């Protein structure tokens, strides 16, 4: 009965089986096998595509959208097919007649149809899955965050930089400072700030490290291209630098950008050579260029609209940074360590790179004896300390390497002969350079001096020297830069004997160091500790000896200079108890430079006549000097520079000395003190002395009432730099006589303004007037267009500095930088008209109670003015044309006492 039932049920199935849809049932098994095979192929393809995508994403690429959709489709397809294959297998297993006849035709038909459709779908999906490119480069973020540690002590500089970046008048900004001072850190902080609030102001922020690219414009272009995302095919067809510059310009012209250039060493023509449009200082173009450099010259060459000098950290911030690096656990491990750590911090003088290097070197060092050793090494051989050579000196050395020639390098290293924190007089060190021969074979001492001043400016602009004091007549060398210079001179630390700087005489008596002196080339001794000098020093290679400030030094033994046959430079200045020289000094026949200034030597030994190579002899401020042997000076046949300023000798010696100087052919630079009318007249009558005169001091000229100078004399005073008039009780005036149409007249400026055009006193830079009770005014300074410093003290009759004949807006004091007026009880005005003072930096007024106004006709915010110094009572009684003017100048006033 069951058999008949199966037969009856088979009839409609057989009908379906033979219909047009019977293929779904008939070919189910074959199709399942085909689907399984295709599914394996899809799985393999899926794994391949997935692996390629994951690899690309690890390279910071982004999967293409069609690839992502295909992967999702493949994942869904796998699940669907696995379920269909499972159902199909079950359907096959239910069949009878050896799998030929399904029990349920409708169910078998439905599954068969699904399998057939999935075969097509899987085949189509496999066909779509053969991708040439599965991922693309991610578009660069507007700002790349740069890794950096938390900063210490740079908040004020950072805030100032941010304010300048918001100023539409600042399109280009330079961050300038010495190596290791934190310029890059500040620039990174500015860059990362763009990640937050400021990024909305720019379409793109580009960071380029220039120094590592050696100023290769094409590599700078490559770095900018990487950030801009210019298509590779577009970029690579640009073969030349010019074509690439054009492409960069095309893109950047449409964007507001911020370009950050780290560590520039020379001018970059960003527009022509790189393709960067240079931002204008106006509100139309809001793009910015910010760069760091160690050279002030680069700031000027890059035409920075504003420059910020990045300076060393103040002491509190320096201590905070050092503590951060060394760690509290180390500092607290022994009660002596914090004190020693502060000594180390003090030696770093706020230089962040030095603080970080030493802090990391001392991290974990809990033995105070090792801290003691470090403090000693810092004062003697800092290169011995871990990290100082590789992480500090070599990085600072790049500034030295970039100096343009060996002359500048030698002059820089020479400054390390001065002790730490020493204020180096510019004129003094230039004279030493000349004596050493650094400035070549000197034929014109004035040209050599000008060359020396240019070198100082270059070293300042390279941030290897820094200005100090209020008058820019001195420079200083940062302690860490000085250590680096000593390391350089001593052949990168391999030789520690060539250049020795001692701060007390006792160091000479240490047996080991006396042995080192045999190889020493330059030796400087500063100060003393009461020890006596050794009887002799064995220094066969010594070429330079500087002994300064040894106040207990009274004399040298006769053998002291015996073993210094090569010495060229001998500076004994500033030893204010040195009373005599050994006659053996005459055996130093290689000597080119001798400075005895500010000693108490009474007599110059006649043996100095043997010094036929001597080019420079300085006898300034020798208050006890009485005897200069006759013809001693004139016998020095190589002498080019002679100065005896602030030294008063007898009138007979003074007049004889002037005659000797006049007779010398080779001399070209003379500084003298005159005390008599006879001596003054000798200077006025001698063409030779006038052409050589650089410094003149009139001291206690009791019989001199006025100084009359003709225009012909003034023309010969082409090197006259400094005038000092002191304790001249009868002196009233300087009268300038100018020639006009064959006549000679005393100038009254109101009627002869034309005389200014004759350009007298072109070299005069400094004027000091002390204790001249009858001096009425200094109106003659109208003829000194390049005057930089004016210092007037205790002139009780003076009512006006410039008193008549100067019309408003006439160019007076246009180069004056420093003006000091002290104890002038009758002074009423500096000038009757307002002046521009375009160069004025500091003015000091003390005990000038009748001076009720300042002749200022300028806006201090756009000038060079730094300070107005004086008593508070004087400032409060000043009269102003407008209260707003007073408020404008008020921030520059500093209460100060003499």
C-alpha cells in the first residue's frame, strides 16, 4: 500500500522533473559541488584582498570605497553560501531511489533555485574582486602633531609668538638664538598649537627641518609636496626645480598656509627657488612663515617682519628643568646633593640643552662624591662629563663650523681666554687680535680695527657672543659656549694643555699643571688668592700670556720671562699693585703686543727698546708713571698703535713724547692725554699727530679757556673717535672755524647752517665731559653727525646742551644711542627744538632739577628707546605738551640713582 502511495506521489514530481524548472532539482548535487568550489575561490580571493588592504592600512593608507564594499559583500556572501550548502547537503541526503528522487519536490526546487542563483552571484563577486589598487594614500592632516616633552620656562616667549602670529602685519617671523637655547622646542609648541584653536585659520600647516636637508631647495620642495598631497603623477613629470616651484606656487596660492622652517643657516629665496608665496604684511594674506635660526643676519636676509630672540632660562626655570631631568629620587637621596645640583645648574647659565644633558647624565647618581667630581670637571674639563661632548658640544659646534672663514673662527676661540661671566671690552679684544696677527699683516691699524668690529658683529649675529652693558662696548660669551670654544682649541678634548685659563695663581704651583705648561700656547691668569707668582715658568711654546686683576702682584722675578722665547702677546693690564718690570722683558724679541695699562709701574725699563717687532704699546691709566726713557718710544720701529690716555706724566715728558710720536713713520693710531696749552698747541700744529689721533683726553688743562679748531684740522682728524675733557676749570667752549669763500670765521650756527654739510668729526663716536664748571654748552656737537655716546657730569654753568642756531627738524643727534646728564644744576634744555632721536636707546638724567622737558619728537613704540632713567621726583615734575605723550613714554621710565 505504501509502495502504491509513493508511485502516486511520484507522478506529479515526474511531471515537474521534466518541466523547464526541473533543472533546479535535477542538477542540485552538481550545482552544490560547483558552488562549493566557487566558494573556495571566493574565500581565497577575499583573503588576498583583505591581506593587501590590511598591509596598506598599516602604511597609513585608506582602503578604496569600492574595495571596502566588496569585502563586506564577500563576508555576507560567505555566510549565505555556507547556510545554503548546509541545507543543500541535507536535501540530498533525504532523497530516495539512491538520491535521484527528492521526497519533497517543492523544497528541493526552492533550494536548487537558490544554489543556481548563488552560483551566478559568487561568480560575479569573484569577477569584481580583482583590484589593481586596493588603497590610497590618506589625505594628510592639516597639522602633524610633533612629539615633544613638556616645556619649562618658555611661556612668555610662546605667548608673545602667538600674539605676533595673530597680527596681520606679521607675515614672516624669525626665532633667533644660540644653539641649544630652545628655538626648535618653541617652534614645535607653536606647530602643535595649530592642532587646536589656530588650525581653523589655515588650510595646511607645513613643517620642514631645513638643516638636515643642507638647504637643498629640491628636498625642501619634496617635504612640502608630501604635505600638500599633490598627485604623484602630476609631481613626477615636473623634472626641474623651477617646474616644481611653479606647481607648489599654483597650489599654495589658493590656500592659507603656515610654513614652519626649523634651523635655517642662510637666506632661502622661498618664492623663486621653492615656490612658496611670501606673505605680505597686510590683512589680505593671512598665511604665515615662521623659522628658527642661530643667526640674526638670517632674520634680516629673510625679511622677517618681526624677530624674537630666544634667550636662556631664568634661574628658577633652569632649576625646575634640571630637577625634572635628574629626578626627585636622586635629588633627595643625600642632603648634600641639592646644593651640589644648584652649582651644576649655575654653570649651565640657563642653557636648556646643557641643563637637559647634565640632568640626564646625573639621573640616578646618588653618591655625593660623584657630584663633587662633576662640579670640578665643569670648571676644568667639562668634556669629560657624560654626554657633554656628543650631545652638547658637537651640536653647538655647528655654529662654529658655519663661520665664514678661519679668521673669524680664531677670533671666536680667542674669547675663551677670558674667564667665565667676563665682560669683554670690544676695543681691547680687537687690539689683542691685531697683536696675535689674526687680522693679517696690518698696514692700516684703523682698517684692521674696523675689520675687528665687523667680526664681533658677525659673532653676535651667529649668537656666539652676546652684547652686555648699556653701551654695546662690551660683549660676553655664554659659559657653555666658552667651554665648547676651549674644547675646540684643545683639539676636541684630546689636548687639554694648549689653552689654559686660571682664576688664581695657586694653580700655577700645582706640580702636574706646571708640567703641562711645557705644551701650553696661550695662558691667562685672572685674579689671585694671595699666592706669590713662581720664580719662573717653563713655557717654551707660549705665545700669549695674559695676567689681569692679580692685585697682590707687585713685581715679577728676573727669571720669570726667561723661558718664553716665542711670546708675541703680553697683557699685564689691571694689576693695580704692579710697580715694576724686570729688565729681562727686553729679551722677548718676538713681542708684538704689550699692555701695561692700569698698573702702578713708575718707570719703563730702557730694555724695551730691544722690542723691534712691537706693534702695540698701551700705557693707559698708569697713575704712577713718571719715567719714559728718552727715545724709547721712537726706537720701536714697528710701532703702529700707542696709547697713553688717562695717564698724566710731567709736562716735559708729555711734550717730548709728542715730538717722538710725530717723528715716527709707521705709527698710525695714537691716544694721548694733554695737560698743558703747550701740548695742546703741539697737537693743533702737527699734521702727523692729527692724522693719527684716535683718542684725546684734556685733563687739568688749567690755562685752556677754549679749543679752537679750523676746518682744515677737522679734516685731518679722520680717525678721531673719543674726546674726554676733565677737570678743566677755565674751559668754556669749543669753537669751530669754517672756511667760506676764502675767509675763515667762527661759526654761529644760526647763520651758518651750511657748515654742517662739510661733515666734520665724521669718526667721533664718544664724548665725555667731567667737572668743567665754566663750560656753557656743547653746540659744537652739531658737527658730529655720528656721535653715539654723550656723557656730561658736573658742569655747573651749563644751561643748554645745544643752545642756539639749530632749526627744528635739523638732523642733530641722529646716531646718538646713549645720553647721560648728571649734576648739571642749571641745565634747562637739551635742545630748544624737539628732535627725532631715531637711534636713542638709553637716556639718564640725575640731579638736573631745572630740566623740565625732554625734546622728544617720536613715538617710542616704533623707535629704539629702551630706558629713561632718573629720579622719580624729576620724572614727576616734567612738563609735557599733552598728557597722552607722558603716558606713551611712562613705560620706559625706570627709577634709578647715580
